[in-house]
C-alpha cells in the first residue's frame, strides 16, 4: 500500500526542530510579556464574511488564497489566513474595547493560505502577532516596532533591516490613489495580468507586486510620502523621532505598502536579505478603521505579524538558532527482572521529584539500553543490577565528563546530586 503523504505546502515539525521552536516561542512569549502584551487565542476558522470585510475582498489573501468551505448548516467558513481580523472580532464580541486601554494582545498561531509553496512560503504557516488597541499616538507605533526590534536583538539577529513608510489615511489616500492610477495607466501594457486587474480596484497593491517588470515600473511611481496630509506627515515624523531617540536604525522605503486592505498611516517591515526572495520576516502597521468596519467602535490600532519559519531561517543563516538540550537528566538502566521493576519505580519517583528521567520499556539488553541513552543525549546514567539492589547503592555516571559517583538508590538523594 502506498504510504499517505502530507498535503502540499504543509510542514512536519519533527522532535528535534520542535525543541528549537519551543525555545524560540518561549523567548517570544517572554518578550511580549516584558512589553505588557497578553496572549489571546481565537478560533482557527471564522465566518468567511469576517475576512471579506476585515481584510478586504480585493486582496489576494482573501480573493485567491483562502481555504473556504461550506459548513453542514450551509454557512461559509474559512480557515484563518491572518490573525488581525479574528482578534478584532474577539475584541468586539467580548467587549474588550471597554476595558483598560490601551489593550495589548499577542498571539502565536498557525495560518492558512493557498499559495504556491516555495522556500519561506508554505500553505500552513505560523506567526507571532501583536495588536495594540486604543492609541492613535506614534508612540504606539513605536511600541510595537520596538517589541519586534528588541526581540530580534535579543535573539542576536544582526543583518535585519527595518523599513518604514506611511500610506496615508482616508483624507490623503484618495488623492494618492488617483495619482497612482494615472501613472500606472501610462504603463498598463507592461504590467503583469494581476496588476492590470488591480489597476482600478487596488492600485496600491501594484507597488507590492513581486513580478520583476512591475517592480521596475513601480520605481518611477508617485511616492505616498509626497502625498501625505499634514496630520499623517506629522505622525510619521513623530514616529521617526521616537525610533531615533532609542537609536533604532531604519530605512524609509516608499515601496512598503503591505498586502492587506486594513492598513492606514504607518506601515513597516523587517527584512533579512540573506534568506532569499521571501525576505520579509515581520510586517505590520496601523489599522485605525478595522474595528469600525466589522461592526465595532471606532478605535485606533497598530500591530504586526512575524513569520516563524522565516525567523528560523534567518537565525539559522546567522548561526544563532537556539540549541535546546532535550536529553534526559538521567537514564536508569537495568540488568535482570528485579532490576527492571526497580528501574521503572525509581524513574517514576525521579520524575515526581522534578527530574527528567528515562528507562527501558522494551525489555532490552543492557548494551541496547546504553546505546539508547547515548543516542537520545541522556546526561547521566545509573545501572541497576542484583548487586546494586542488594547494596541499595549504584554508580551515577556523568556521560559528558565520565565522572562516576556512588549514589543511594533513592529518588530524593539522586535528585539532590543532580541539582
Ligand atoms: P509576503 O509579501 O511575503 O507574501 P505578506 O505581506 O503576505 O508577506 P503578512 O500577511 O503581513 O505577509 O504576514 C506577516 C508575515 O507572515 C510575513 O512577513 C511572513 O514573515 C509571514 N508569512 C506570510 N505568508 C506566509 C507564508 N505563506 N509562509 C510562511 N510565512 C508567511
Ligand atoms: Mg503574501
């Protein structure tokens, strides 16, 4: 029978890798908590309408990439393609907007997009995301940027670039949009088919297109920053001042527009060039109209999404991947029936005492047990046989240094020796 394979664009995170993921997730959660963000967990699927209204139905994410299905009652559901819309829905549904403000939330979850799988792009992927509700100040933009920047620095990532831009708001964007359409109409023949389609529906997206010809044409396009109203211009200048005051380096990049409709004002990305074409590790910005657009109160908000697999690639590239040790603190090996029963009991007692203990559950030879202890990276080993049981004592061997010590066969005293 043919073995069944995983669907295209999905990942198996194997035990060795998942230890790295856990170490990384631990650092991420700690960084979020240090900045006062609390974790929120929302459903993996939502009503399709939420993403159409929240993310925007002219975006590729909603239009082309969603995993949508009909539920048994006929309603249309979609696997979440991003995190912001679901969190915004939860903020409204649970009345969180009426609590202490600003509301600072984060999530670490999986998302689903039917994209062409390639290096740094999968159909199921993971994001660390933060959402800050209730502040329209540039300080709030700086707050989420500083969280990402601080995390990257604490992980030791050196070759990462922060790119910032402002795409304006309801006041100045229409004028910019007109200028963009006018410019791209003059180059319509050379645009890729998707961009031709976008030209009148969502011209900003053309600036985000990865097609080389569109990229080239975009270079001459009008720049958002030249079309900002006074309020947006001042906001952007204030943000730059905040970042400058903390010595955070950034590049002002007029090509950063982001792929989702809900953004306004500040947008930003962190990119790592060495990881290839999918170089954006983190992307975010302001979305002051999102809550209102899905039926909530008007409330300014800012946040980002950080791709975990791209972060891992960047860390790998710089040799900065955390290297957690997963081996048992002690492997209790046994020789003979009586010792096997004793090793079982001792290992269970050691675990109760907080020690990572392992033992043989396959009734194998001592040689095979020692091989297993070695292969799985056990740090210490103790061999129990009839003589050891009779004496109530056995040798505790440190497998890394080779040091041997006599130890009582007693969980508490072994735990003390290993402490
Ligand atoms: P890109 O332009 O690379 O497609 P995006 O603008 O679609 O990114 P967002 O929706 O803002 O990305 O998501 C934030 C981050 O999540 C991205 O910067 C990236 O690190 C990660 N990400 C997005 N889509 C994928 C994917 N299909 N596979 C892996 N990571 C992804
Ligand atoms: Mg994308």
